[in-house]
């Protein structure tokens, strides 16, 4: 028999899974593209996770419009909106999350299969000074 959904626990469960997968994909893509997101950037993104427009407009300033609107906004739509629908179909929630997790893992493995992780996470030693005004890249020698 159908049961009434309780909004509080339902919203909490949706947010947990959706944010986890969104931040995982965001971290993977920014690492591959060599975007340096500071934990403070992730803090601002988590505060505005209810709105794709806020996240995309913020990331546009940090990484550029192409990444912000294509990867981040699309990823947020998939993981925060489409993923949320799985929780409204009791009995299929686990299956939907499992399929979404396997699809996410497949995409991540295919996209990162040729990455040399020790090089990707290596600290560059040739950067001089802080990041310039308006997010300009640092001076390199």
C-alpha cells in the first residue's frame, strides 16, 4: 500500500545522496581540467546547492562560462534534480541510486583511466606569487 511521505526525512535523504554525487563529479572534472578549487569554493557551492543558477553563475567567475554552464550546471541538474525523483518511487529508490552510482562510476573510470594521479596532484613548484585580481592565473616562469 502507498504510504504518505514525510517531507523532512525525505528532503534530508535526497540532499545527502545528491550532494555527494554532485561534489564527487565536480571534484573529478575540476581535477581533470586543472581548475584549482579551494575548499572555500566548495563551501560556497554547498550553500547554494538548491539553485542551479547560483552555482553556475558563481563557477563562471571561478572557472569560466563553458565549464560552469556545461559541466557544473548539467551535473547539478542530474544529481540534484533527476536523482531526487528516485526518492518519490518507494521500492525503486535503491535500484535507481544503484544504477546512478554505477553509471557515475563508469563515466569516471572512462574519463580518468589514463590519468597519472601522482602527476595530477603534484604541487607545481614554478608558480610565483598569489593569484591575480579577478581570478587571473598566477605568473609562471
